[in-house]
C-alpha cells in the first residue's frame, strides 16, 4: 500500500478518527454540562493535530507524559478511551484519572504512563525534568513529554526547567501550544516580542522548533526529530505549535467578550480537522465518503459510551479519606525501651543527620541527595552532607541550581519514577518559592490520583532562630505546614531522635518535611549517644523528657531545652512532652499526661497567632476539657519578624522566663 508522507491510509484514518473523537467528546461534554450532568469542561478543539503528532512519538511502555488540561486529543492518541474520558467528566468511581477527585481534563493514567496532573500552570515542567533525570539514570532511551499553553511560559518554573534540562541534556520534550490567549490575555500582553521561540533562545543543548500546529504532518516531523534527538542523549527540545482555540478557555468563559467575530472566523479556517481531511482528499488518499462514514460511527459510539458512563457508579461516599497516605508500611520500627547505641562519644545533631544520610545511601541505591551547596567539600552551609559526595559519588550527592522550586519539583518527578530524593532547602526562610510545588503537587499527588501515583521524597529544612539570623535566616515555618494534608512533618530536638527519625523518613512511602533547628546543630545539650544503624522511630510518637504531677508542658524543637530550664529553675514537678513529629500528632501521650496533671502549657518557637500550639490547644479543649483544672496557656514568639540586634531578638523569640511565667500562672490558677 502506498504511503502519504510516511503514513498508510489505515494510519491516516486512525489519526483522523482520534482527532474527530476528541472533537465530538468536546461537544458531548458541553451538552452534558448544559443538562446539569457535569460542572466543568475545558476543550481541545483546535489543538488536535499537534497533540496527535506528539502522541505518535510516545512509547507508553517506557516514556512518561505530563500533559496539560487542554490535551484530551493527546491522551486519546496514547490510548485513553472515550468511556474513560466520560467517566472523568461525570466524576465516576472508575474514572482512571482520579476516581472523581479532580476536575475533568486533569489527566492521569498508570497504564499509559500519564502522570497525574493538577491545575497550577507550570508546575508540571520541573516534575517532567525530574522524571527525565530518572530516565537518564535507567539508560533505557526513554523520553518525557510535557506541555502547556503559551501563557504558562511566563512562569518561572518554565525557565528553571529549560535551564536545568539543557544543562544536563535531559531527554525531555517541551511542547508549547500557542493559541495566542492565556484565558483572555493575548500574547502581545504576555510575552516579550510575542515570540515563545525567541524567549527560549540561549539555553545550551536546547533544540527549538516553531511549527504550524494545525498541520499534522509538519508537527509530526518536529516531534519525530525531537524524540529521536532525546533518545540519542543529545538533549531537550522545545516545540512551539501555532494552534487555534476554537472554544472559549473553558465552560466558565465567554471568548466573545474579548475576541472579535473576524478573529474567531479566521481561526475556524485553520481548523486542523478540516485541513487534514482536505489534504487527504486532495491527494486522493482518502475519499470524503470514507471520512463521513467514520464521523457517523464515532458520533454513534460516543452517544453509546455516554449512555454507558451515566449508568456507572459514583464514588463510594466513605472513600473520601482514602489514599491521603500509603497504607503499606513495611518498616520494622524500634522498641524505644531497647535501643542499641554506637559505642562512641556523644554525637551532635548535625553529625547524626550526616550519619543517617550516609547509612541510608548505603541501604538504598536509588536514594539521592541534592540541594544548594550540599556537594563536594562544602557539604552544605551547615555541613550536614559533608563527605557524602566523596563517599557516594557526584551522581548521587550533587548540587542543584539556586532555585527552590527546581529542587522540590524535580525531586517530585524523580520520586514518582521510583527514586528516593532527599533534598535540602538551605534555609526555611527561602522555601516559599517552592510552595506551589509543595502545596499543590507534593502533598496531593497520591490523593488526587487515588493512589496510582505518589512521590515519597524527603525535604530537609534548617529552621529557627537564636542565631542572630535576622528576618530571613531565623524563620519558624511549622505553623504553615501543619495546615497541609498529605505531608508528614518531623521536628526533632536532639541528635538521637534526629538520626532515627530521618532514617525512618528515608524509608517511608510518603513525602516528609524534616525540620532541623539550626540552633541545635552543634549544641552540647542536644547531643546524644548515637543510635545504631537499625534504629528507626515511628512518626506520631512523642516522648517524655521528664515526669511530674504539677503540670504538663507540650513542646518541640529548640523550646524543649528552654522548657527543661524553666522547670529546673522553678523546681516544679512537670511532665515535659517532646512531640518529635507534628504530623501525625501524638494526641494519646497528651491525653495520658493531661489526665494526670490537669494543667497545660504549650510552648513553641513559631508565632503565637496560627502557631501549631493553637491547634493542639483546640484539640485538648474539644476532647480533653473534662481533665482541665486551669486554662491552657501558650508560650510562643511574638507576631513579628525576627530582628538582628540581640536585645531586640530576645524580646521577640521565646525565652525561658516566658515559660516560667506561664507555668506559675497555670499552677497558681
């Protein structure tokens, strides 16, 4: 059989059928929405040719895809069926994208290697780069595909992705589908020079293609070249497809408010389905009647698939809490009454962390460390990773660019593909540029995919004050992150707990935020006899630092020591509880103590307002009120930035005398 531009007639009919299926599904979903059977839709109409061209170059057995919300046709090209897409639109239980947990067009499929996607624009790029790093390590010639609209190229994550991918010659294809509008904002108000092609210049090893995305054949050639290049290890490519958006941005939009009738009519003339059909007819490859028959069959099938999908089960109401975390915990936790210790002098906290990382790198060959300044002789600004590059090699312990979103985003991608990244954010004060990756990606991936995808990485973060670090080297961040479902949080107060909890974090199947108080790194009072390599502490188990009958002090981090000092100076009999982990919270140890002492002080370094102490207080008031003989008092830092001057800092951060005052007030109530 003769071919046209490398495709047989059968292949061309299959390509058109997938493009037309996407178009009919757009129409069907909008009808269902008007009937009140759905709530939202975002269409691929006008983008189909470029998306099918991309899909034709992806091997679903080895390659991974990060499609954005307008890529219905791409997903169909990879093998997603109309039934599956309709299950997603109707939020049915068997929706393979999210089991009804995400809006329609938030694609994900384990069998097709489509990694679950979320709503933020641009976060997918760094994750895709991380996934491509994993593919490089596997040396299987796999590639990673990631896409967005042109508006998303204004996001910093896009440029961070191009930078790191080009530096590493990563096997990733960036696809920018340029329909000239970011919702209502035209490209001339969005992009310098109105050219995505031009603004992506200057990145070493990055190949660039600017194509007519309404022309399937031209688009296919670009993706063919880019994929071949990536598989040969020559580096990433960015493909800018000039496409048309034939529908409003979404079902919540009316593009007639900001686009002229002439512009909309001109776009219809570039309809990729019409162009594809006309080219095949003109060159006598496929007859018009064959296209018409195909279109009738597709419409009939979509009607049948819709009837079927409407009859499928909704999610079980009680399933709403499933898959926030893994249920598959295979860690042999240590009995704390019988922990074996290494025979040596006491170990300071920063060294205990270093030893934990070293032992876990030995234990898990897929564990890697990266962050700013962590490699080589420097070993991190606090030396927590000193000597690890020399011991394990620069392919397992290496520096990242100075970009926190890059660190977390790429780590998510690597973790999703089976690696165990343990990354360092140099100071908690600078974690905020990674907040989108943490809040909307790291914390939600398992839940939003209903357990199909997950990213068990560890984010180590030095935090806290008392080091004359001023506004931007003293911040406590636990109050922000304890509000975040989907991430475990550890906050040790001493070297022994730091080592054992970090080793556990490195073996968990879920993301962990590991907070390390930098003021404790080398304090003698935070040093301890070092647990042996087999010691693993369970998260959610607090520890009594002292026992008493007069009062309970609940604390963590650097304030554990100040609580000890306060109790000693007052000579009171107190239960001091070191929580050790903030999520999960050990409410049982609190109940045990409160039922004995009946009086509580909660002391922590973070701000008073919205500090985690407020949540603990609320839980005690709600569940343990009958045990209380006095109001719960909180001791926390002032609601102010941390000043540099010692005399100012001492009036802002928690001091021992503040805790003593609270103890006296509570006992004497």
